[in-house]
C-alpha cells in the first residue's frame, strides 16, 4: 500500500529527487532511477526535482508526496485530505492527477475528504461517516437519489426564527433549506407562513439534492459545525 498523510511529511532540506531516492531505497525499489523518473513525470515535477523542497509551493509538495506514495508500485493508495488548504487551481490539478492514477495506473484509491465536491468528482463509491461509523454507502448518484424530492433554499431576514417556525428546516450558510417531495404545494405554504410571522424573503430557489444535502439529512449538521465543535473542545482541554 501507499499513503499520503494529511500533514506534510517531506524532508524540506532535501531536493524533491532526494526525497524520492530515500523512500525508493527504504522500499527496495528495483531500477530506482527509472521509477523516480516515471513518478516525477506523472506529477509533472521533472523540471523542479533538483530544487530543495523548502522552495516548493504547497501544491508542488502535495504532488511530490503523491509521487512518493507511488514509488513502490502500490496496489492501493490512501490519501488523507489530499487538497486541504490548497487554492482552487491547485486543487483542480491534484484532482487531475488522482483521476489519472485511477484510470491509467489501475490503482485503487481510498481518500478522506471534507469537500463534498471533491468526493463527487473523484469517487466511484462514497462512505459517509458520523462519529466513526459508516452511516451511508453508495455511488454519488445513489446517495443523492436517496433524498426524494428537491430542496427549497430561502434567503430571509431572520434565519433562526424561520427555522423555528418551519418544520424540518435547516440553516445552511445563513439560508433556510428544506427538503420536499412536492415543491409546487409546499413553497406557497412556506412563503405564506413566513409572511404571517413578519419574516421577509429576499431570494428563493429550487435545486436538486447535493451530497452536502445528503450529509445534512443524515447527520443533522454541517461538517463545518462538527469541526468547530472539535476545535472548541480542544481549546477547553477535552
């Protein structure tokens, strides 16, 4: 197996090539020079391979870590938050490399991510976990189809008050989100109820369920809320 950790684990006092040489030696890789050249080409780092890693950008370091994880021809590659903290352009490039590995190298890839768009773009099957347990498993389309109906998204004057008034409503990014099987019937009723309670509606839209909607429906909260709770507990010393 190969693994790319969430936290950086490269030796930044060595060059990119030297990092790969160390790991190739540890794994007893045959014909090391050839294999190092192959993985450097795969992640587009040949021309940067003799630079010190401390001069690399975050995206370059991530690509080098992926190359290192592949150095010994693993059948399975584990990626822990492969694009965490990267800018959108770099994330997109990392996605391309990961797709290429799965399609052209025949490698099984298992990745963890908090980005629902990343999971949808890269994964054939997705497992949603909550408190260490798998609570849903399936293809992206299967999981989205499990939410029958559509989402009503409202930008209102008092989101928390609206949430308390509307049955099964959630607040996501400051907007009210409700899932319904009958938009034509439910939307007029919802708008009337908000107006009666003096809550202004600034925007209203209808959309198909997303993976983020699936996560919310299964766990009752956003991932960001879960992460904030973890941070709060850590600050308190728990």
